[in-house]
C-alpha cells in the first residue's frame, strides 16, 4: 500500500491549481475571521495547515504573532520565500501530532484542511492537538465543507487552463468521502493527484470536539456569519474554545 494522498498532492502544481486562492482572497477572509472571533492585536495565532502561508501573512499584516504548521515541505518553502519582514514562524509537522502546549490564543484551520484521515481516531487526534495548543480560554475556528451542500451541488467534471497547465478535475462521492482526482497536463507531461475528505456532519464534528474537550460556541454557514443550514449553507464554520 502506497503513501496517503496528502503526502504527494501538495506540490508546486498545487500552487498553480489553486492560484485563485490568493493573498487578496485571504485578506478578506481574515478580516471576517478577526471580526467573528473579536481577535485582539498582538495575540498568538496558530494557522493549522497553513500551506504557502496566505492566511498567515494576512494575520501578520494585522499585527498578530503567527505560527504556521504544515506537512508539505514544498508549500512551507514557498511560505518562507514570501515571509519577508512578517516574522512568521513556520513549522513542518503532522496535524495528528501538533507539537505545541498552552501556547496560542487562537487556532485557525481554514480551507477544508480537516477530515483527511481514514479513521475517526486520527481525525479526533487533530482536535485533541488543537486543545493542547490553545491557552486556557483560547478560541478556535474550523472552516470546513458542508456535506449536505456538497452532496447536492457536486460538479463531477471541470477543465481549465492555468498558466501553462491544462487541468482536469473529476469529483465524486465514495462512501462517506468526497474524492477529487486531478490531471495536470503540461506539454507532453501528464501528472496525477488526488484529494479526499471525510464528509463529517456537524453532529459528528461536535461529538469529536466534545470528546477532545473543546466547547463549541457557534456554528455558521459562512464567514459572513450567515445561519448554518445543513443542506443549503456552502460552508460549516465552527467556533469554540478550550473546554
């Protein structure tokens, strides 16, 4: 059995596939998050699964002390390249083993960076790590997909041009997961990637959080604080604190 998909999928191609998820979009999202959480300037923030650091940079611009954790050395290298004067601390690590204790006022997990693992125990370990990383009364925000919305609105096939790449994306529901296969064509070269995420319901997420001793305080259907609807909301934004 080969290595899991997330070991191979976050490469230089990923930066081009998701080039539209840029710093400008992150600035808007972070502005909404700061408002939702009432975040205080100068606070310590963990950007969990930070990728190439677009949200980390937006947070640093607003005066927060930011640490970014990610598994991908490729994406972290890009984050460091763009770090400049921000002073963001980037750490390479696995979210199942978050290496911090009582350190952060806020932990943010954005852009559906949860539910990657096959077993409930592994996914639960992420929440346990979030609790450990938070200070007493620290807050967390999870920006996750809404499974009901995904099932009703899944687009099975798209193709597009991005820079010199031709990208084909196929999506399907397999059991309790949404699976996307990505074909990247560059001249004569063809590269293949895969992404898959568990379709956890809000009730399942809340149960795991409770087991990890995290207290849910709010759930929204978007970062604009729209009411959460299990069928129609595009996102599941879960907010809470260390219990």
